[in-house]
C-alpha cells in the first residue's frame, strides 16, 4: 500500500499525518505554529513535524508517494504561492518550494485549508461521488471550499466574506455585513448573548450557570429543544442567516452536494431539516435545492490531513451507491 503525507497548517498549530490508500491516518505528529517568523523558518518547522510523523512508521517523507498541505490564506495552488495570510503573517510566500527545499526536494502541493477540507469530504467523506460540491465550515469564522469535477478551486472561495446585509454587522475582515458575521458559530453565540441581555427570563441563563461568557452554540440548541422561546427565536434567525448564504452558493454554482462542517453540524437533523426548508424557499427555483443534497461532514478533525494527502496524490474512494 502506498502512503501519503498530509499536512494541516493552522494559525495556532501544525498537524501532519501519514495516510494510507484506505484513508486511515497511520501516524501523526503536531507542534505549535511559530509566531512572527518568515516563510523559510516556518517551512523548516513544518518539515520537522512531517518527518516526525513519518518516523513513527520507520519512514521518511521522501519514502511517501506524495506530499500535500492545507494552509490558511489566499493560495495559488498551481504556483505553490501563499499570496496573503493574515493568520500566518505571510505575503507572496513561495510556500510549496520552501517546504520542498526542507524535505530534500520532495515535491509539495498546497491548497487553501477550507478547500482542502472540502477535498477530503470529496475523497472519502460526505461528498464522495459528487460532481460539484460546496463545503461550508462553521467555526470562529466561515470556511468555504468548492470542488468542481474533482479539483479544488483554491483562489475563488472566500465565501465567508460575501456581503449578505448592506451596512450590517462588522466583520473581522474589516468590512460590514459579511456572511461570516451572521452565520459562523461565533455569530450564533454573539446573537444569543445579545438576546440574553434583554431577556433575563430566558432559560439560557440557567444553562450557562449565569455566566454570559460560557454560552456556546450547543446551549442555544439545547434551550430550543427545551422549549425556551428566546433560544428558539435565536436559532430560527441564525438558520435564516445561514440559509441566505447557502442559497447564494446554490444559485451561483448549482452544486449537487452541500456539506456542512464545524461543531454546529453535531446538531444533525435539528439543523439540517429547518435549514433545507429555508434554503428551498430562498433559492431561485426549488429544483435548485431539490437537486442539491445536504449533509453534515463525516471526517471531522481528520479532514485537513486527509485532504492534504489528496493534494499529494491520494486517489478518491469509489462513489457510494445512492
């Protein structure tokens, strides 16, 4: 069996894994992402983490069939350049070449981290067998990955920063009204806190033990399940905001698969059923929604490593029967 090296580079941590053709991660290693360093220094740290993972299998990275890496930022996957990443403080960095140099010349392919997660779901998760897939990951922000005919489109999917409300909430990107400012997991928590501030009677105060800063997305859904009207209103509004963004993707791309990732997707049908209904109401024509399956992500925290291994050449799994 061939093995591939997949690297998941984040703003706070580096994870590397050795992935088999069965999509199992056989060995892994991690380290904090160094702060305030240049691209070559960062590449040297990444290479050490990758070699540590390979060493756990008595291999070197050179022994693997291919190497790929997902990274935050505006990426040119063909040239291997990270044009800009505020999380890594990089600009016009030849990231693939830097890492290849640290790995003895082993070729490296890179891609935007959100697209790499989407590619993992296409390879071996919820989107396998799809022709055109969109993955939306709901976390601190919103990551959007687009897969068309088996290729990730790393320079075209900063979908979290499309404007869904003119003059709306301020976003961390510096603009106002972004999808991310309304439909990320952080946005759900912010909306719950705002509602709690004007509704002292809401059950959410009890669920968070009276500490507004302990509120999380699960508590809001738990409050809704328990019949709390304030929590119900917050969730309904959040699903509407999320539906705005998803319906825009469907109108623009007509995907056959929409994958929802992030911690909120643990709500399963409690999220998906009302979300599907809202999206169907919002798209240009209901057939657009009917032709697009919607599911939660299957690979969780492994998606970054598996998707990166896919960039390195790991082939897709057989499509499931539908």
